[in-house]
C-alpha cells in the first residue's frame, strides 16, 4: 500500500536527484532580513541548492554596487574589494565543496546594512544570484534590561490572553 508513494518518489528522484546538473542548481539565501548587532560578527547564510562543489566557481558578494568580497581562481581576490570591507570578510572555503557560499563579516558597522547579493556568474543556472537583507541594530538597543522586561511583560500579556481565551 505504501509502495506507490515510494515508487513515485524514486522516479522523481531518478529524474531530479542524479547527475547533479548545474542547470537545476540555484543560489539560495534566506528571504527574511538578518539582524546583526553593531560591532559583532555576522554570517550571511547562502548556499547552492542542490549542493554542488563550487570551489572552482567565481563568487561575488556585493552590497548595491559595492564589491564586498570576491573569490576567483580558487582564492579570495582582495584587490577587487571595497576599502570599507578590507580585512573584515571571509568565505568558508572548506564548506564550498558542499555548496556553502556564506559570507562572514566581522565587526559589523551601521553602514554595512542593506541589500546584499551573492552572485555566481559561472553557474549554469537561471538563478545565479541570491539576495539577503542585513539590518544592523544599535548595541544599546540590545539586551538592555528595560527592553527584556517590557518584552517579558508583553509575553506574559499574550500568554494570559491565550489562557483566558482557552478557558
Ligand atoms: C555554511 O557554513 C557556515 C559556517 O560554518 C554555517 O554557519 C552555515 O550554517 C552553513 N550553511 C549551510 C546552509 O550549511
Ligand atoms: C542602494 O541603491 C539604492 C538605489 O540605487 C539606494 O536608494 C540605496 O540608498 C542604496 N543603499 C546603500 C546602502 O547604498
Ligand atoms: C534587493 O535588490 C534586488 C535587485 O535590485 C531586488 O530584486 C530585491 O527585491 C531587493 N530586496 C530587498 C529586500 O530590498
């Protein structure tokens, strides 16, 4: 009885999962904005799906027209990088074999906020580019006692309302 779905899955998988044709691969980034705190490190998590080895592919991270990080010929090319990001960015080279093209930015600044793009120009795909929005919050805004208190208050209020509704 359970065989039919398994067979359908297997057939779909034979068609889609084997071969690892680059054409079917795409750059994936989270749709929701990533929130970082001023001064802290952040990882912009993008990857190639389904995973293929991208160690030989050029990878360009940019913020608007600014080149944030360029990787090509199996190496980071800092000559093409904007001054603003000098010494603050890195890719996880050892993870690129499994399609991980996440970018780490150290000591994030307010001016780093914006719409980032991750571009693999040599990927044989219609989706060579992914976008992710970075939001940078003030240090003070984070973890201040009053803030967590009011959050706690709000949570208690929501829980109370839910309990009342259930009863
Ligand atoms: C890619 O690697 C980074 C660093 O190890 C990790 O934080 C991130 O979760 C990885 N992303 C995926 C999709 O595996
Ligand atoms: C990015 O470009 C848009 C449109 O050109 C502009 O409105 C925006 O201010 C720019 N953002 C940054 C962070 O430079
Ligand atoms: C980021 O920029 C791209 C290209 O201009 C656009 O398609 C996308 O909607 C933008 N994303 C956000 C969250 O602004």
